[in-house]
């Protein structure tokens, strides 16, 4: 057995292996159907990053005497199967995953003791940042980043003078802060991309309980979009697109149900993380109350998904302490 891993190092390496195994198969599918040369190029870069991280994590786990996750393989996706998403959606999905990866790899750095593990996650973070930048630049070139909400320029720095700044649950509220607005934008985009994914895969799922779970998930994501958009609309800010038009109705599924549930779980987990950060940094009571409700609803929903995964034998177990 090689050099031991701490629980935190093992958790992050195991998770990175599992997710990049998943993303490798998803990107291969996207790439096989892509007709846009620029998007295909970005997908190729993303695939290279995923495969590199997958290989490195396998080495770490093997050297420490830990088995790698079963993860995902060519058996989980039919590359020649029907095209469910437009090229533009694939780009949006890639950008969303690159954003999520930055948080995960940042945590991998901050929670590792071994220098080689920290260097690995630093390199992984660099790749995630590069992928985010490349995908965002292409999104901007194609107009997929709109709307853009610009902030006014204050005349000078100031301090909060009254507790009314924290707002109230009823009555007129102060304007949103730039931090609150930023979080709303990120949450709206994440929920919209998730809802579109659910819409695309729901018709392809055979198991009634998984299909019902995704239907309820799509509804929940749309509710989040509506409830959060309301805060922006009340201040005359732009309405964000839903991306549902970027899905294609097909017969037959290119993905295994295990793969569909894994991608959807990534959406749910990322959403809970974003909502938690948003709650912690929102100083308006009405907005904080909305996030608290959303977090509760999403957490309960996520737990239902775990039960379904266990029932179908498709939820892989992360290593335990004993």
C-alpha cells in the first residue's frame, strides 16, 4: 500500500474520479452530435481535461490501496442515439459544470495535507477556470450570456446606518445589493439549465418512479426560477431565458438511467450549495426566507432521489470510515 490519504483527500479524489467519469461519457455524446465547429472545439478541450483528471485520480487511489469508483463507461451512453439537446445547450451545460468544478477543486486544495494532492487539485482548478473562460467567451460571442445586469456607480463608500437595511417580511424593501443580485443571477441560470436537462431526458426514461422524480424536479426548478426572478422583476431588471427551447423531443434514450440520475444529482447538489451561499450572504429578510424555503424543499427532494437510486441499485457508495 502506498502513501495514505486522509478522509478529506480520499473524499475529494473519489468524487473527482466519479464526476469526471460521468462527464467524460456525457461530453463524448455531446461531441458526437455537435455540428457547430466552435462548440465542438470547446467540447474537445473539456473532454481532454476530464480524461486527464480521471487518469490522475485513478493513480492516487490505486497508490493508496483504494478502489476507484465503478463510475460510467461506454455502456451508459449510446453515442449514436438520438440527439436530445442543441449545440447551444451543450455549451451552456459545459459552462455550468465548469463553474461547479471550480468550487469542488478549490475545496480539494484547501482540505488536503499532502502536497502532491494539493498540486493536483490546483492543476484541476486551473483547467476548470480555463474551460469556464473559453466557454463563457463563446457564449458571449453567440449571445447566450444575455441578459447582462449592469450595476450603478455609487458616488462614495458608505456604512449601513439603520437595521431597516436588513429589510422586513412585508412592505416595501430596499433595493437589492450587488451581492444579492449576483447570487440571484447565478441561481436563475443554474435552475434554468437544470430544468431544460430534465425536460430533455424525461421522455426517454422507462422506469415510472425515475420519470416521476424528474418531472417533479423539473417543476421544482421552474418554481425556483419564478420565485427568484420575481426579486429582479420587482426592480425592473431583465427576465432570464429558460432554455427549454434548446431540447429536442425524441424516441428512445441515449443514456442509462444510472447516468441520467447521476447528472441530475449533480444539478441538485450544486443548487443546494449555491442556495446555501446565497442565504449566508443575503441581508434582506424576505430574500433570506425564500432561500431557506428553497434549500429545505431541494434537500428533501434530493433525499428522495437517493432512495430511488438505492432501490434501482444505481447509487454508488462512497468509501466509509469503517
